[in-house]
């Protein structure tokens, strides 16, 4: 059974993977709205990498907020159950 920290990190990674396509699509739509056409041949690669980087950053931060919630809420049943199972294993 994995430790509580590794379980929370696993959830953070799962949430990151789930959020990334939506964040990327949102940034792509915003670029078209602002008339930043990503098909410009001179800047296509740079814009694509920028969009990927922004989507990754925002997704990771959103997943981090979820992870922080589980780590800091004392009355959260899932976090308590994970911590209790770690304590039982340690004894």
C-alpha cells in the first residue's frame, strides 16, 4: 500500500492529466479571440510551446490546489483514512 504522500501525488498527476486538454483548448481559443493566429509560419512553434507551457502550468497549479486541500483539511475522511492506514502499517 502506498504512503499518503505518494497517494496524494498520484491524485495530483491524475487530475493534471485530466485538466491539461481543457486548459490547452481554453488557451487556444483565447489566442484566436485575441487574433493571435497559431498558423503564422514564423511563430507557430513558439506559440505552440507557449500554449503547452501555460496549459501545463495552470493544470499543475489546479491539481496542486486539490492536493493541498486533501493535505490541510483535518476533517477530510479520505485523507484521514489514508493517514490511519499508514499509522497502522507503521506499528
